[in-house]
C-alpha cells in the first residue's frame, strides 16, 4: 500500500474537526484544572449554570441548552444529585423530570463563578480580547450551521 504521507499531513493540517477537538480538549482540561477547588468539572459547572439561569429545566431542555448528549448528561446529573446540588422530580404534567438547583447547588455555583472567571480571563488575555470575541462569534456561527447528514 502506498500512502501519500504528504497528502495525509495536509488533511490533518486543514481538518476543522481535528483542530476543534484538539482545542476543546486543551480548553476543557484548563477549565477543569481551575475549577478543581470547587470539586466541579467544566461540564458540571455548565449544567449548574444552565439550570440556575432558567430556574428549572427538563432533562431534554438541559441537553438541548448545553449540547451534551443525554447519556453523558444523565451521568453528570446523577453525580450532581448525589452531591446534593440538584433536585430531580417528576414534572406535574407529562412524563418529564424537572431538574432544579438545591440551596447547596446554588451555593457551589456561586462559589465556582470566580474560578470560572479566572479561567475565562486568562484565556482572553492570552489570545487577546478581540480574537477571543471573534472566536466566540465564529463558534456560534459554526454551531448554527445546518449541515445535512
């Protein structure tokens, strides 16, 4: 088999998915390390933030808002529930479960916000305010693409 290594290198160097995933792992690891004193990971922080912002949400709404797949979300919700940060109850209408923050959940969210701000501002300083804002805008555009499967 003759593999054109140069062509493979060009594909790797230009692949949007490769670069996004690699960047995501680096950024996620950084946020996780800064949030470590709170006992939260960035994905858990995002879930708490989303619920805190909306008040209470169904699991489907949380999945849609955070773009976390339901299996991963279920694991995160269970961890957060066991830590006493969430209350998961059957909704009054339908076959949904509503998720809301407990007082302990509100407290850990408030305590972790300064850590999140530290991570956020460090990244912003390292790449510059303008590039940071442009990257946020670009990622929003990418997210809104309607790509056919």
